[in-house]
C-alpha cells in the first residue's frame, strides 16, 4: 500500500518515464528524497512490480503503446487534481548501424519510442499546466541531439527532432508559466549500449551483417561495445539528475543543460568549426568511442 499525501498541495509532483533502471531510476529516488511526489513508469510488469514494492506510485507506460500513454497521463492528472508540476520524458533506445543498413520499419519503431510517444504524453499534460499557470517539461536529449556521428544516424535523427520540437514548444509556451528544458548528456553509465546491441541483432542481424559493406567495422565496434569498459568521460546517472533537479526546482531553469565533457566539447566545436572540419572531428570522435 502506498502512503498518499494528506493533500495534493503537500508535495510537488512529477511524472518520470523510463524508471526501470539508469537515469529514470536514479531520478525517481533522488526526487522522492527531495520531497517530491514521484509518479514513475516502466514498460515491463516485473519492473512495475519492483518499483511498487519500493513504495512508488507506478504505471505502465510504453511510448510505442498510445493507450498506455493516455492511461498514465489521465491517472497522473487525476491523482494531482489536474495540478501536476513537472514531467521528465526519459527513456529512449538506439538502432546502431549505417543508415543504408537500417530497415525503414526499424526507424519507424524507434521514432515512435523516441519522439512520437514523447509528443503524445507531453500534449496531454500541457493543457493542465497552462490552466495552472506553471509547469516544467524536461526532455532527456543527448549530445547527439545537436551533432551527428556515423553509425548513430537513426538515434541522432530522433534526437535532432526532439531538439527542434522542444525549442518550438518553449517558444509557444512563453508567458504561460510552463518552462521547457533539454538535458543533453554524453556518455552515461546505463544499459544503453547493451540495449543498442540487442537492437542491432534484431533489425540487422547476421543476414544484414554479412551483406553489409560495413561488416568489418561492425565486428570491430561490437567487440569494443561488448567489452563494457568505461570511457574516460563516462559519468553515472546521478550527473543527469543533478541537472534535472535544477530544471524542476530553480526559479529560472535553463533552456539547455550539458552533461559530460564530450557534450560541452561538441557544443563548442559545432559553434566554431565549419561543416567540413566538424564532420572530420565527429568521425574522429566516433571512431574512438565504444
């Protein structure tokens, strides 16, 4: 049984997606410790049960399942009497590989999970935030939301779309009291690489691998990715949550939060380098990142 607040006003409230592990799980625990009423979501039943056992108000939400998005949004608004304070859209996956090797269906599925589902959830919450005259919408983007790197094109495309979406939404909500922030992490210690390899196997697999002109590169990259060795700039999920805390609690939240040294470096490179040199720099960086 979950202990309910004495009244809606007792706690600030936030809906966090993708809480089975990594950034979402860390965010849920830290914000609950800061006296937030935290609504968490996960896709799998075992993760939902585990989170409920930890005392969280938990819902099933799969960005690729519109009905689960609708049900979660309605439940969060009902439990807060329409006064949800914040939402943290989090939880995305990559389909690694050269764009010429990625099936169109893979791209469609990934955009559903990384972009369209985020829009669906967000637009269901915006009216209540407008009516309240306050709210925080925080999007977990990526360094790959503003620079492109080879073999990451599908994921990069979804994050570029999210960046444009969030910038536009911020402009449209100006003066409403609802703020939109982007958090742009670089390498973070999560299951992201493990899940990416599984998606490579699902969508490209042995048949695609054998037929690809990139086969040798894929084989070398897989060895590096499976090694699991932490990169020199990889940070724990708590580094992202630190920015999330500022985005939802500060009087004047930032539009963008860079996380990790590579993100800051790439942001500078994008501003100062001409396109040709930026391409060369990104190729060099991609070849050295696991």
